């Protein structure tokens, strides 16, 4: 996993040199080399709220250990927070923040030996009048204390210059004890780097991964050994997983960039999924991105787009994708540590095939009938399984299994089906609009369930829309429930607690105990409909008789969870069929036929 992350970082040209890092900067202090303050500059894109700042690929950067080495409070160089640089906001530790600010100014003065204009920047930062103006402008611009800010001198950003690089390398080399020649227990031992296989002096601590839900705001470590119980063979800290400082920096740069650019939140859970490919894949050809944002090509749907891409690969029209590989990583934070929840890799062609199958199995008619519902985002599917705003009952492992079903074509877990079924039953009973995404998930579960059992005819018979010939009694019972409810509404209108609210839950579990009563009750409703609208009444009676014949001589006594899922699908399909525009037209014609 780390090997592929490092390959990604180097292949995409990320900064992997220790002491440097890409940073998103939100503001800049404009000034002249003569020491005049010019105002606050916003570096974000006003047209895109997601892009609040500008990325600088090679900013000076110190690790946490370097920031506090020798017991001295330090700051970063050239790029710092608004709180530190401008004294903006209400810092939790004012004295420490002030010490960082003094250190930042001192660094500018020291670096002025290679960039003279930095001495003017130091003078501006020491000018209380200029700093008061800066704080006023920050308030007006609604800046945050944690926003990053840099310098803009005479129309250029010093952070983009290479003039300070060598000076910075020399400065940084003297910060930590090992670099100053002070021996620590492991500092003189060469070990094999787990990533490169080379003999290296292992980095004692590793850089932090940022932007993970559940992690500390300053970041979390992926590799860290801060307790004696984590250590082996007398080794200290990260020598227990030996990597060079350069290798550790490379995986940190790659992972932070993936989190920044391609992370997807897994529903409302504190889990991020990042993905990438061995060879570059354009966004319009990215199947993993389609899971979160299904493509629309003219009037074609995502399933058609996936099939077209798969055909292009198989026929040799897209050789650039044929031998590609995908990688997907699920991460979350736990305080100061990174939690790796899942790792997947595989052939690009297999991925396209799996995503095509996912879209095909998930397809479902919309509740109002007539056409297929839009495909839901994957995170929306996960959220639809939860109860309440706190995602109660949906765990990261369960969501990961559902992700495997989408990416690898695996069966959908029974636990996912049970949660979707429970939520769907609540919607039906409470009279809420059915959730098409959940219904599609139930259909996908059934299709893959029968496919795994080798019952291909049954799997193919479970269509996105109503299949009157589907030979499953539970499905036909669900259809019958929808028709009986429609007959009641036609006869009595809105009666408050109708047959669905009163009997759906029981009918979907024990049909034989309930449907006898419902059919007897329906006779009174049919009689009233025949009296008011004879053509419509006879049409409904024929439909009830046809469905009853398909159920068979005996109504099922009890239904398993899988059968209850089939019942729900039959109910939904018949409901959508009755609501379809073409069906409504026929019902109106029958109702007007006296």
C-alpha cells in the first residue's frame, strides 16, 4: 500500500523532499521592498467556495519534533497561520502564539542574507500600525485564525522563489539532536528501509497525515510507536518500522495530496475513501468517481457509459486503459493515529465491469413510474441506511462491505439488506414517499443473491420495473397488497389509517394470516367502485384475480427476510405501475366507462 502511495507521489511530481511540503494558502500580505504595507490579498477563487486558497507546491515545512527541538518554540517559515502572523483571533495560548510570531520575524531577518527583501517584510510585521490595518482587513474579509497566510513583495511570492531553498536546508539540518551529531539509541544504526529496501538511518518520527475525520486538527501519524508495548527488540519509536526520512516524506506527500484532491466521505461516517490509478485516468473515464457522481452523457445513463467504456477496452479501442490498475484506500482518524480500514487494488477492466454490474443491478423504476430513477450517489446509499442524524447502526465495516460489492462485484451483505428493508417498511407504513435508492439496493441484493445461488433465470427475472410473470409468491403478494390499497383509496378516498398503515408489516411477514381478511374487505370496496365507476371496478377485480392466480392455491404462511424483500419489491413495482402516466390514462378511461 505505502509502496503504491510513494509511486503515486513521485509519478505526479509531488514535493517529496523532507523540510518542504505543498500547502494551501488563503491570504497574502502585500508590501514593497521599501517596507510599505499594501493591504491584504485573498488567494481563493471567489467563484468556487471549495477553493478557498492557492496551492504552493514547495513551502518550507517543519515536523512537530523540529518545531519544539531543544525546548524552543518555533514557527514555520514564509507560510504560517493568520493567528500567528497577525495576532488575529483569540489564541488559546497567547504567550506561545506571540513567541511563534517573534520567531517568524527572526527567521525573515536571518533569511534576508539570501533574499534581502525579506528584511522589509520583517519591518512591516513589526509595524503596529500596519498590523492593526491588517487585522481590520482580516475581520472584514471574514478570515479564520487557522487560515494560512504568506508574503507578496513587489508583485511576487517569495515562497515561489528558489533563492531561500539552500539556506533553509542548512537551517533545518541543525534542528534535531541526531542531525547535530548527538547520539540517540538508534541514530547510529543502519536498517533496511521497508519501502526502498536500502540501508538507511531510520527516521525517528514520521510526518503527519492531515484532513482525516476523527483525527487531531494538526494531523495524525500512520506509523508511530510512542508506547513501550508497541516496540520490539529494544528499538525506539519508528525504528520499529524502519524507513528513511525521504521515504516517510514521500508517502506523507502522496497521501495528503490524495486526501485533498480525491477523498470521498463514506456517507455520514468518519471515513474517507481515496483512490488513484497506476496510469492517469481522465475524470470522464473514472469508474470510482462515477460511484459518487454517476455520469450523464446526453440522454444516456451511467450504466450505458460504463458499458461503452468496457466495450472500448475489450475491443482494443482504449489500449491506454487495458493494462491499468486501480487502488482504493479507506481511512479515518483516531486522535493522533491514522486508521487504515480497507485496501483494494485490481485490474481496471475488472473495475469497469464491476461498476457496470453495480449500476445495472441498482437500476429501479422511479416511485411515480414511467422511467428509471436517477442512480444515487454511493454515499447517499450509505446514509439512507442510517437512523437519525447520527448515522445510528451504520458501522464503517458494514459500509466497507457495501463498497466492496460496488467495486468488486461481491454480494451485498444481508445486514445491509435488513437495514434497507426496515427503513423501507417504515416509509410504506408511514405513507412517506418510497426511497428509490433503497429500493434499488434491495433489488440489487436479490439479483446478486440468486446469481450467487446459480439461479440465473430468477436473477434475470427481477427487473427494474414490474414483471407480472415473476414466479415468486412473495413478489406477487406484494403486488396484491398495492392493488388492494389502491382499491380502498378509490372507494373511500383518504381514510387516515388505511390498509397499508394497519396491515403492511403483518402481511409482509405472515401473508396467510392477513390476506384472507384483506380480500374479504376488498369485496366491499370493489362493490362501491363498481357502483360509481363500473369499468374501473371490473378492471381492478380482474387485476386482483390475475395476481391471486399467480400466487397459487395457498398463500405463504411466513416469509423470510429475503422473501420480505421480494414482497417489498413487488409492492413498490406495482405501486409505480399504477402511478405511471400510461396506467393513469387507462384508469381514467376505465373510470369514465359507465
